C-alpha cells in the first residue's frame, strides 16, 4: 500500500505530527521549496504555471505514478492519526474504491454554491456548469457530495477508466474537482464505497487558501433562486453549506 500526497507551490506546510507505519510507503510530490519532515519520500516535480491543475493531475491520475498498487491519496493538510493505516487496510479488505462523504454538503446545489462562496466561480458561471450537467441528463437526486481529501483506490481497469474520465471532465473548467467527480460517477455508472465518518485524520489549515467574498453572501437566497431557475429539475439546498464556511445566512 502506498499513501501519497501532493504539495505544489507551497500550498501547505508539511507537518511532523503524522503517525507513520513502518510497512507502508509514503510519497509526497512537491514543487518549489517545502519543509521536508516526516517519513515521506519527497519527489520534486517541475513547477507548473497552474499549480492547482498540476496538483489535480497527481491526485486524479494515480495509475500513472503507482501502477498495480493499492494507493491512498491524502491532502497535505490532513494529519494521519495512529489508526489511519489500520482503517485503510479495513477499507481495502472490503472495497477497491472508496471516498468520504461530506459531513455538511448534501446536494449538487450545495456544492455549486460552495464554489461561489469561496470565490472559485462567479454568478455568470452557473449557467455553463448547469448546461454541462444537463447535457448528460444528470440525476441531481442521486448526487453524491464527496469529501475528496482522502481517496482509496486499488489499481484496476475500472478505476483507471474512471480516473481518465474524471481527469477529462476536470479539465473542462480546471477549478475544483468534486462536482466533476460526481458527474463521472453517473457517466461511468460506478459507485465507490462511502466512508461516512472520519475518525482517523485531523485537519490543519491550508497555508494558502481560497478567499471568501463576503459581498456575495448578502443576497445568497436570491442567488440560490436564480440557479434553480436555470433548470426545470428540482435543486435542493441546505443551510449547512453556509455553516460549514462559518457564514451567516442573510
């Protein structure tokens, strides 16, 4: 089993608080200069003008770097607790592909509004994103909101095919990867095992992160209504989406 992370352009500060297992290989792909701590094998990659897309390349296309292996991707701001490896072994005993379910976001619209809250997209972008999902007759009622800071994958033809399609979808917008992951699930008619609760990692704040645009929050319910008007299908929205970002609804 290989556990790997990606830290491009010093997006995170590497922590020395991880628990490392002696029988597991740990790999960190990085660009620029970072603080090298812990038992990672540090592999330097050429700096790309778009470090976000570069990090997703390694996150999504696991098989290009670790063929014929069981891999666990983990965000570089997550701390592996003492039971992390045991949990990974348990997951692989039952599944070849697993992800966490987001604890707060529950719907397609929750995810889309979250992109807006953290200034990844603007109001004008809603239409083109909805149009893409409508093109594939997306079933919003079965939407999965994954929490993709951990991904468990055993290399296989199915998982390679999924990753290739996910990468293709991601490159349409080159923004965040969650919505395009969910689209790929429906395109490939593929369902990962869902891990409902994380009791095996802790979170650190990103060294560099998205900025919330407070001006957008004042008219959030009007914005939700405008998005709903872009499709005849029902789009549910949860206030937990705002709570997750510690934003008061107005």
